[in-house]
C-alpha cells in the first residue's frame, strides 16, 4: 500500500488481479473507473496479427512482402494456434512485435512459444 501513497492524485493503475488488491485502494472514492481487459480469443489474436502485419498506406512491410489475402490466411493460421482465454492481449502483441519482420516465422514459432509460456507458468 505504501507504493500507492506516492502516486499523483490522478493516475492510471493497472492491476493484474484486482481481486487480490487492497480494498482501500479500489474503493469507490479512490477509483473512478475500472476497465476489465479480457484474455485473447481467436478474433482478438487475428486482429492483433493484422495490426502488426497488414499493410497500410503509410506503412510498408520491411523484408518480406505479402498481399492482404496472404496476411489474412496467416492471421487465421496464427490465431488457430493461440489458445482462447489463456494469454493477455499484451502478451500476444509482444510476441508479434518481437517477430514483426516475418509473418511466416511468427506463425511457425507460435506453437513453441505457447508451450514455453504455459510450462513457465506451471
């Protein structure tokens, strides 16, 4: 709780487990709004893949060049390998950004990443 006494009067606090937080921290007079971030599902994983790899007018893919149809298929393939309701969108996005130069390597590496992260959490 001492950590939170040093925060400015208006700030954003992210808690991984709001149920484990001290009630004094999250009582109505101290908390204006709670926003629940859901875990990823297939739709979210697909959208995140598109955010990282789909071309826009002001963004050109670095090394490999793929059309929208190929990116769509890769996104579906990627999302089918990410288990629903296991990872936060932040974790999935971080995985994607670390591999942003190759959508194919990203799809090929997702199964191993899922296994490693699940094993580390056990």
